[in-house]
C-alpha cells in the first residue's frame, strides 16, 4: 500500500494536474519518481487518481515546480513553491556527491526565502574558513543555475572530488577565505574547477 496513513483522496482532476505539469516539464514518470524519491508505480497510481493525499505533497510540488495549492485544485497558473530546501553541510567529498545528485525535493527542511526557481538550495556552513561573513552553523543560499564565475562573488565550487565555499577573485584566479583563522588562499592555476553555484545570501541565526 502507498501513502496508507492519509485520510482523503486526491480527485481525478487534481491527478490530471500532475500529468499536465509533468508533461510541461518534459519529465517521464521515472524522472518524476526520482525527483520525489518514490517508486514509478507510486507516480502511476498518483496520476490515475488512485492515491490518497500523499505525505510527500511538498516534495511533489517542488519536483513539479508548482505550489501545493495549485496541485490540490487551486486557481491560477502553477508557480514554483516558496522557500529553499536545506541540505546538511557534510564532509566536503560527500557534499559534492549530494550536490551532483540533487533533485528538487531533496531537503531536510525548508528555508523561508523567495526562490526564483527550483534549482536553489540551502547549505549549513560547517567550519571557520568563511567566518567573517558566514560563521559556523550559518546558512547559505546557493543558485545552482548561476555558475558563471565573476570576480569578488561567492561560490561553492568543486575541486577534484571535494567541494568548498569561498570568494572567487581573478588575476590570478583564486579562491579566497574570509576568515579570522589561518586558512590559505587556493590558487587555481591549471586545477580543474567546476562551479556548483553562486552564493546569493548568507543567513545567521542569532538565537
């Protein structure tokens, strides 16, 4: 049984919205299942109107780049959901793997931030190499679509198998820590560097 703890049924009209939006985004049922983190069979049942209201309604809306209200029969056009999914900052190499496989809906919680599109994520900073602007435990918002590295902007980048958060500067190309500690500038030279995304906001909880 799928979603067997839910109490009311998504109607056929609302199920048709899943089909409509999936088609608009050019996704197969398997693609949508991967984005949400459920089986293709579950997606098929959802689209047939056979599924009770799912616990992963938020994840479905994020994967389909629409609001939960629209998915449940609300009026107007589908709009990307508000908020950004927070992914834990883990050890650098593992973080790189998480980012590479990221799908809308992969989040432990949602940060209240006006996301422009579904390819924006939040990471919790771990460590002090950027503590002048993003202390340990703070949250950074990353635009995964903005990978054109511009001097003096902040980025999460992959160097080899590892990922790091630094300020990029040109002439010569380098990644600069913003720290009160003893962290060295990383001169890129001929190193293969892949930008993951630009950091558009840093958020600090003073509580």
